[in-house]
């Protein structure tokens, strides 16, 4: 279990929808956040995010789910989320970001 605020993004931007190869294919990340806040689904209904620890920094390639968990934490709805520690992260996802831009958001909003 880790606090979402202690986990960094591994990209500088994410799509506003889940990818086609996921259990939530095509669903807006904002809708998933709304469903969590309304109690329609729970954190346990979302797959654990995978986290790599390098030099004391936690980073996840599961950036859309991490965005949702960070928003929940900011809203006081969770303090820790279940994670799965892994040893490898795709080298294409090599940045360490504390903020992220949501693509498809009309304002190109940056989120922590």
C-alpha cells in the first residue's frame, strides 16, 4: 500500500480514456472517478497499479489509474492504494513526473 502522492507518473501526458486493451476500454477516466466517488464501484474494482522503486522514487506506468487515485487522495477519499511492486518498467515510459497533462481535456489541464 502506498499513498498516491508518493508515486510519480512515468509520462508527461495521458489520454482522457482508458486504452482498448484494458478492462475499462474506452471509458473516460473522469467517469471512473465519478463512479468511485458515488460508490458505484470501489477501489478494489480497479486493477492494482504496478510500481517500480528506483533510488527511493516510486514510479508507475499505470498513469491513468494513478491519476484517478491521486484525485481521490486530493478529495480526501483515500490515503493509500494497493500496489504491486515490479522490477521493470518500459523504457519508453522513462520520465519521472509529479504532474501530468490529460489529453482530450479541452483546457489541457495539468493534474498532480
